[in-house]
């Protein structure tokens, strides 16, 4: 015998449709399989309360149940016929009654689950073969995690978690699709997917430009004039860069293969190092005198 839907939802027989909907929403949030992974008892009870709401949330089905025409599973009760003659549910059933082949309105459970889990609302319930609803999340990763790849755990608003691999070279705004990690189909279809949008946090020193990494290198005036070998940070560690004698601000050096791996082509970009000459915070008398003497003999106009 099917369970009493009023008992399953914990509402009185004279409960309003709004009270029935509220009771179902509360139970669905507690029992949804996404929030209770591996809990068979919770999954079975979730199916039962969903079926109960399917019946009581439909005014026509509820009226038939209250009159005793159908049971808690929505099946015709054999032998019931307040008018005499053939029992409802057989060939002599009323037009439009259960088993008669007449039309029946969909309940629209898609709306309920959309409200519960934040998806786009749909006007009608989905057929049994329809895939479950996709869900969207945002995941923030560090710049170097996006360049090198990482394993991350997403904590869901409902309390669950998703473990995923952030691929090497993922870019800001890209969406990762996790097959079957979305909402289950309330009608028994395949689960939806989880769509995770990546947000890459800004780095103090590095910026991404396509598949290249851009880096500004501060160079002292004596290093620019006399030349120097300077350690430069990259996404994979520090490397030595030779700054030639007489290097000007704005000069760009290219470190091959020190950029970002392209997810589509597999090719790796470069790191572009731009020289920025930085003067000392204090210009002492010795430097001032030297530059004055030098300018008198070697003045030039860099803006020509």
C-alpha cells in the first residue's frame, strides 16, 4: 500500500497549497541526494516526498485522492465507484479519470527545484528522460595556480563539496564543465553538469597577455649604464637575465617558454621582461656633481 502523502509531507489534510509547497521545500533541502551523498535512506525518502508533492501539489490529483479515487501513488483504487457500475480505472472509468487516457496537467516540479537550488526557472516539469539541471559556481584561483594548474575543492552553498582539477593554462572567465556533478533529474533522468567559472586573482608582479606573461624589471641606473646580470622571477622559478651595457627603459627581453600553456594548441608562450630604470631615492652631491660634469661634455636629447 502506498504511503499517505499527507503523512510523508507532515501536513494536515486541510493544509493549503502554500503550506504543502513550503513543507516540500523544507524536506527537499534536507533530503536532496546532492546534500547527502551515499545515503540510500535519505535518497529513498526524498523520492517518496517528491512523489507525495507530485500528488498533493496538483489540485486535481489531490481532490481525487481525498475522494478515495486514487491511492498515494496516484493509482486508481480498485472497486471504488460512487456512482455504481464498473470501478474507476478499468474500461468503464470516467472520461478524464485515472487510467482513462485523458489529459493530466504537469505539476511543474522544475520550478520548485529551480527555487531550491538557484537555477533558471522553467514553466513545466521535465519528462523522465530529461537531463538534470546544470548548476553554476565561481572558483577563485591564484595567478600561479592558473598558470601551473592545481587541484581545488569547491564548497557549495548547500554545504556539499566538489573536487576538481584546474588545468594548466586556464584563463580568467573560462568555464570548466564537470560531467554529472549537477542536480539530479526529479524525473529519473541523468544528472546535470556543474559549470565552474574560473576567476584568476591579480598577481603583484605578473600580468597575462594572451599566452605571454608580462613582467616589469626594475633596473638601477648603474646597471643600465654599465650592464648587469640580474635574477628575474618567472612562474617556474628565478632565472638569470643579462642586461647589456647601455640598456634603456622600455627595452623588452623575451624569455622563451616561460609563459602560459595554451589549452587548445598545447604551445607555451614567453615571458616578456620590460626594463624600468629606477633612480635612487636620494640623489647625493657626488652623483649630482658627476652628472653635471658629464652633461657639460656629453649632453644629448633622447626625445629626438
